[in-house]
C-alpha cells in the first residue's frame, strides 16, 4: 500500500504520531498482536456510488425473491419454523441470483476514513455511544462481484434460474429443520428438473449441471451482513433484515388469503 505510513522510517520521531499512537494503543490494549499490524487494505471501506438507484433496484429484486417463495405451494406446506429457518439461511443466495437474473450492476467508491486526530478527540464521547455501523470493505465487494460475474458468464435461462432457486431454497442441511427428509426430496426434485431442462438447451455441455451447482455454492459464502450493509442498510437503518423479509412474506400471503 503506497499510501501506508506504517513503515516510514520517521514514524517514531513524529511527535504527533507518537502521541496519537500511544492513545490508540491504550484503547486497543486487549487486542492481539495480529490485530495491531497494518490494516490498510481492510480499512478501505466502500459504499455504493449511486445508492438511490442501486438500493431501489435491490429492493425490487428482494420483493421478487419473496414472491418466488410465496408462490411455491411446497414451501407453505412446511412447518412455519422450517420456513423461517430456510428463509434465514437462504435469502442471501436467492437474492444474489435475483441480482444476476435482473442484470443489476453497481459501482462502489471508497468512504472517507475519519482522521486519527478525530478519533482521539472523540474517543471520550464514543465510549458512551453505540458502536459505529460497519461498512463493507473493498475486498469483500470484489469477491461479491466475482461471484456475480461467474453467473453472468453462465447465461442461465429463466427455467434454469427457477429450478436452481428451488434447489437452493430447499436445503436439507439447515440445522434444526423438522421436515428435513421432505425438504431433501424437494431439493432432489428441483435438481432433477434442472438437469432435464439442461439436456435440450445444452446437449453438448455435459458438465454444465455440476458447473452450475459449483458456482451456486459460492453464493453461500457471501456474508449476509455484507449484503445488508451494502444494499439495505441505507434504507432500513438498524432494523433486522430477516425480520422484515418474514413480515413481507407473511403479509403478502395474508392479503392474498383475505382476497
């Protein structure tokens, strides 16, 4: 990191640096040495370049994701506890598939980091306040964009998306499920339907099915906190995204039943 000042020869001779470092080191006294090394790359936090546009597009994708679950009769036949567990564990990869399908692109920019002097001056006040909201890092967003790009290169058809979403949603490996055997049968059914769709569409690509499943597994490695902070935190604030999704799911269902 060319702008990093951690390894400059004169860092120990700078009076201001010494004073500020002593204060910061005192506040970090409980941290391990590994957390005291140069964190320049990790400190490069980012935010959306056009949040008003991207967050609106992301919200639209989330609504369509909820509608997908709502329109699956097999999902609503499950115990509500299982529905909520699947929702909690699967909403991120389903949402990311929706971003790919809707061709939602986004750009980020670095967020200005508070100066060291500002941290020192506000240190006394910050101890009595709530911790600052986390910001996505550039490295995490780049990993996310790599996953999305991998799916764009696959150029999935609408049917491929639909059956892949079913295979992701009905995940029998989620801990605590009551109807795990039934959910496993639903996942096998979705995967079998996906294979049947692939045969006429890509008869010469025998490895496409395994390739799709392999790339879809990378979506599960994307932390929910990253998706929430990047796309939804500017809208929902400190609200729990999973609780909001659950409310939207059952509110939509309740309305339709009332009609």
